[in-house]
């Protein structure tokens, strides 16, 4: 790997950062909203699965009592 001077490194970082395209405010808000919706749906799914497993375990353990 070639050694790069600190000055050359900073120039390369600036060149690469100039290529970055930032999302618009609307795109950021839409994406954030979609993340919140997916987090809510995933939490509801896992809550229901956990409740079902809990009920099944309680049923199985009550058979032995």
C-alpha cells in the first residue's frame, strides 16, 4: 500500500466528499417516516409472537400440574 502524505490525504477526502449527493429534506422525512412505520410493525409482530409462545408454554406447563 502506497504511503500518502497528510496533505494528499486531505485533498483526496475533499475530492470524495464533493461526489456525495445528499438527500433532499422531503426524501429524508419520507425515509424517516418509513423507518418508524417498519419499527412499529416489527415490534407488533414480535409482541404477538412472544405472547403466543408465552401462552403455549403456560399451556404445556399446566398439563403437568
